C-alpha cells in the first residue's frame, strides 16, 4: 500500500528564521505529500504575518506553551494516520519522512535521529549554530553516511499513530517538554499497553540546532515541571514508571549527561 504522508505539527514562538529554514527543509527533502500544521504560539517577531503568506494550516494562541499548541493544532487539523511533533529549529535530511513512515505501526512510537552542533549530543556534527551560518550541504552529506538501523529508544520529535495520540487525550498541558512532559506521554502509553515499543530510526535524520526554545524559557525564569511529573506518577504505577525512567536515564547519561539529573531526577519515590 502506498504511503500517504504525515501530519507534521510545528509549534513556534518567536523563532521566525529557524521556522523558515525548517519549512524549506520539509519542502526540499520530503518524499511524501505531508500536511504541515503550524501553531503560532503568541509570536511577536513577524511570524504571524509570514504564516499569512503561506498556503498551509495554521492555528493561533497567546503563548500557552508547546503542549497546548500541539493539542490545539491536532484537534483542529488531524487527518493522516500518523503524526509527528517537529521542533521549529530543525532541518530534515533527504527522504526523512518516507523512511520514518515506513517503520510506523500502531504499536510503535518512533523518532528520527537528531544531529546537533553541541558537544554531548547523541550525534554531534557542527553544521552551523543558527540559520545564518547553517551549511545544509555539509549536513546532507553527513546524514547520508549515518549507518542505517532501528534501535530501542526515543527522545524528541516523536512520531505515532494519530488515533493513539487521541486515545491518550494528547499531551498533559500542565507539564512541559523540559520537565519530562514528553516522557509522560510515553509512560501513559506504556502503562496502558506494556507491548508498546519506542524506537529511533537512523534512516530518518534531522538537524536540530539544540535547545533554542528551552533556553528562551530559562532566560525568562520559567521553571520546568519535573516535580509535577514526579507527583503525577507516584500514585499510578511507580514500578513501571521507574523502569522506563531508569532506561531513559541510562541513555541520557551516555548521550547527554548534563541533562540526566536536571530533567529526570533520581527516580520516583512512593
């Protein structure tokens, strides 16, 4: 059966030049007829005016946060069988979408491989620190050399069945991406169905400029919701949650050790 395409949800807040580059990458390097849905989350940098010039799906709110943005865009424009939440500071490599979608199944949550310029990343290869000095030819050349495989693990840019996202009632808007909010969705999926698996797809590669949005939150003094995440999971299924948390911690300590304690703590306590 022919692959139709993904619903690509891109929440954005005052990242106009990154967003433009992201959309260029999707247009230049996608193999499928994807649907791009952008959520303008209270932008004041000209993003709203830029989006009005595009022939794409757009939703708006007054800076309610990334998870609220994705939930609103999903409720308004969901159509394809599979969806991905894509950061606005990413640039996808050739055929990233078809290689990702070809691995999709109802019992899987997937993510593409992220190449980042900062030391300590899962794959570090500096192709530029912002859109003005991004070397797309260097990135595309490097992406083509990454060994092709699929392995356990997921962190960021997650891809899953749209009806599964709806079944989980979307993302918890009381959490955030930098306080284990993404793990909350995975926990809820895994606790409901222990047979669900999470994979990284090395055939699908994106360049991620790394923590653009999280640095803005830190600079504004916003605190992450790690404590909310921990309190939420203590009474539910602490043993199952801690098993997944420990696997995630092991991966983070290897890939991004500076984030392990900050984002995950040392486990949940009943």
